[in-house]
């Protein structure tokens, strides 16, 4: 998720920016690196899928992203694995677990993950909402609905949890904060499909002893405190 208005306000305190590498061949896959450089970020690092960048006492790895892209050929979207002092955090944003074989392969490479963050906007906008203006002619309504910009629902989200065996799972990037309705028109109720599905996932994780919640606004997670509590058990 890149919001230019936000990163401009933070530009004076950002040293490095890590972004996915665009394929550079299609209009729906613009280069984030060129965008960031054009607005004054000098240290922009592009990551390919499974590419790595070293950071003090750890590394950032770009993971395959399948989900909120309307089945279009887009390379400039990644999920991320952050490894800090051996503590592994996976940020999946709006990834949709269409095929669990992907996460089986990732588990074989990186093992169990300590903390997973996943978006569960499992009833995303129709493809035309974001990509319609790039098409030479309107998409048929049926196909537009079939190619919605979805994240994982409960079943697919739990498929990720079952494979990666996290200690913590948090649902984020839901766009539930009240000001976002002016950008995305999202207004959730307790009956909204993404809320129902994410509630099911959070409760299922808690029943299995996995720390879990749906994040809203700001949250602070204390890894050292969590590890201390685990040792006391």
C-alpha cells in the first residue's frame, strides 16, 4: 500500500525505501521505484520475488503476492518476510490463498513464522473500480464480478495459519478506520462479510492458543514481553 500524500509527509525521516520491482511492460504495472525517486527519495531498493535485502541483524525477503490484482499481469506487488534477530514476521496484506501449495513452498524455505499479518478484505471491489480506466472497452459485468480485488476469507486465511504455524496472527489493512470511507466508500457492519470472516479466523486462532486480533487504528506489539510470557509458561 503506497499513499503518496503520506510518504511525502514522512520523506524527511525516511532513509531507505523498499519496493517491488515492476516488470516494466504494461500500463497496469507502473514502477514504484521511478515514482519514489521522482518525489525525492534517493535510496530506493527494488526487490524481485524471493529477493533479499540485508538490514542490521536481519533481512527483508520479497514473497509472491497473489490476490488483490484482478488476475492481471502485475509484478509490482509483493508480500514481505522480515527476519530480525531470528524473529520472523510475515506481512501478507491482501494476499488471497488461492493455492496452498504456494505457502507449502514458502514454509519449506523459511520454516514456521512467529507473527503473521494478513488482510482479509475478502469481498474486494470489482476489477473495474481500480483498473477499469486502463481498459480500451468496458468489462462485462459478469467478468468484472468474477475478478474482484479479494483477499483471503476465513477458510483460505486459516489455510495459511495451518501451514506456517504462527505464534501470533493479526488481521490488518481492512480499511475499517472511519476516515477511509471517503477514499474507498467502505462502511462495515457486524454483518459485513469481511468482518464475519475475520472474526471467525481470530476466534479460531485463539482457540488454538495463537494470539490474534483484528487491528484498528494503532496497536503496539511487544515481542520481548511475549517471549518472556512464553518462557514463564
